[in-house]
């Protein structure tokens, strides 16, 4: 059996022991709205998009469980066996966990820094005093740094692959 998601709310499960996501689903037509408990994959809490199609199992006389959701998106044929793709409703944010263990953000279009990447801050010219020795008997004299100085600090290059330990 399938249904179309029309709404949702968090309620207690049938035993009253834990919170579950209940979907309001249109089953056979606009007049047939039924509450269906949504069971997502372990480690994956998702609220299906309104209008998504759900696969529904009948688990008892008055207990229906939604076990799969399709938002109508075309399958991403760039995935390989073992890849996992997570995305927001409008696909403005896409996160891919590759079978190779690498993590990609927005198809690799967002750069991120990793341990070991080059980092650098440029201190503009004339922003701090450099002490200069005065020589024998002369007082030390301070002058402003005449040129920009590069020091470690801010990330100036990144990568679209992020490796988590």
C-alpha cells in the first residue's frame, strides 16, 4: 500500500514510551486520511516532504507503518555501490558519503579545510611596529612594517573532500 504525505506530528508510540513521527497520509483519495507511524533507517531521523509518496506496511488491525519514502526526485546515477546521498528539500544542501570514505558537500562545489592544508594570514603594511636596535649608545627605534607580512592563521585554500578520522 502507498500513501501521499499530507502532514506530520510527533506523538508517543503505541505503548506511550517514546516519541515517534506520525504522518498523515492520503491513502485511497482526498477523503481517506490516515495516521501512519514513520520508521526511518537507524541513525536517520528525517521528516518526509509534504507530497512525498510512502510505502506503508500493515502491522496490525490499527497499526500502519511507513517504511520508505520517495520525494519524486530522479535517482542520482552518479552514485556507486556503497555511496550515500543526503539532501535538503530543495537540494540547496547536498552531502554525499562516498563508498571510499570521503565526504563531499554540494557535489564538491564547497571547499573545506583539512588538517595539513595551507593556512595563512596576511598582515597589511603599516599595521604594527617593528623594533630596530639603535646600535652603540643609541636608543632603539620602532618603525611600522613597510610591507605586508604572511603568517599562519586563516585558511586561504581548501578542498572539496573532507576526511573525518
